[in-house]
C-alpha cells in the first residue's frame, strides 16, 4: 500500500521540475505539502504560467480517479508477486520473462524493459534479452522493480539482492543490475 500511495501521489506530476512544483504548491496553499495535489487545484489560467502541463493527467488526481491508475512502478511490484506465487522464491529469469510476455501488453514497457520484451518475443532468452539492441541496459529501470524482493525478505538483504539479480538480468547488465540489487 505504501508503494501504491507513493506512486499515486507522484503520478499527476511525474516529470515536473522541482521549482515548478514548489511554485504550484505555493499558489495552491499546499506548501509545504500537507495533502495530495488535487485536480481541483489545477485552474485553466495556470496553463500559461507553467511549462509542465498540470492538466495533462487530470484523470489521475486522487479527487477524480476512482482507483489507482496503472503505473509501471507498481506493475513490476505486482508482477514479482505473481511470479513468486506461480514459481516460488526459486523462480528463474526465464520464469520472469515468461510472465512478462504472458501477462502484460507490449505498451506496458519503456526503455530497457521494452527492448527486453521485444527480445523475448523474438526468441532471445535471459541474459541475451538484456543485451541485444538494448542501449538502455544500464539505466535505472530495474531499480523500480527491486523493492518487492526487499519486502518479502526482511532481515535478509543477501536473499533479496539475489532475487533482484534474477529479475534484473532479463533486461539489464552491469550498473542496471547493481542498481536493482542495491
């Protein structure tokens, strides 16, 4: 629930710059921040004052949305749970790749994950799926997937990191893997 709440808080303003968020919060009497940013805070006349399009994702603001909007940050946490439920804690990288292809649409992925998904569909298995035509393989994508392994291994960071490694190698190499393990 903490992961979902954090993602929901940030979803409407993902990509906004700190200075603009600060100015927006001041303008809406929410600085320092004491509550979620609401769609009701976003006024038409603000469009010309900010580079960030605060109105772009109005349906994701918590006073409008009726459920948590889909988000890659939470999708991967749920995917890890599905994999562990199906394959146990001894899942393999191939198991993770199989679930990605079986359960998520191709539009659910970005950067390294999108390249890996394409590679799975084209017959590449981990770890080759992380390397072939994947210029993003050392980016931060795998880092957003690692929290679940920490959740299910409290007090055992070695096992959490090892599980994160099995997940990361399907789409990342080197620093991309280390980021998720950390």
